C-alpha cells in the first residue's frame, strides 16, 4: 500500500483544519503505528475466524482473547454517509472493508454530491502532524 502514504492534514484533505492525534494505548499502538506506514490493520480472531474493527484484544463475536493483527487491502464499500454543510463541509461515513468489518470514518478529496451508497472507496492516510496518521477514505 505504498501509494497510501500519509500526507499532512489541511482543510483541503481533511474534515477540519486541525486534525487531532488519537490517544494511543498499548492495545491500539500496533494499529496506529501501521497507519504511519500507510497500512490499515484490523483484528482477526483465531478462535472463530471473524475479523473486527476497532482494535481490541478480545473478539466481539465469541469473546475469545486469541486475536491477531490482519493487514487489510484498504479497499471497501460505502455503506452509508452523511454530509454536514455548516461551516467547512465534511462527510462522515461507514465503510465496509473487503475483509468484513465496517468502520466509522470520514470521506475526503471528493465531490460530496457525487457520493453513492455502495460506491467503491479506498483508504487514504492523513498525517496529524503529531506522529500519527488517520485512515480516511476517498472514492476509488
């Protein structure tokens, strides 16, 4: 996913002029470290075989603690979205990844009037400027 390297956050590429860095703990650290390398990770449960997002050590399907990190393709489908047009317009969305999990995110670098449920999207990492990157999505 080398084309998905993080870029610096600006009003052009992000839903807000200033993007805050996430609070990172031991459980989520591998996820956030991967985003700075342009990689999107989810957790895979070795007990039941389900993939899940957000990063946590136990499986929300079977409650097993035998999980491992899975590198994702970064591609998904737009499940639903909402555009806010007060102030600087931005779009929040649920994206269902090819690997199964659905994640809450933002859509960036696109014409919001041309978005459609079911549309193909791909991850684009935006650098927070504070040593981490956030996974947003663009049409594609």
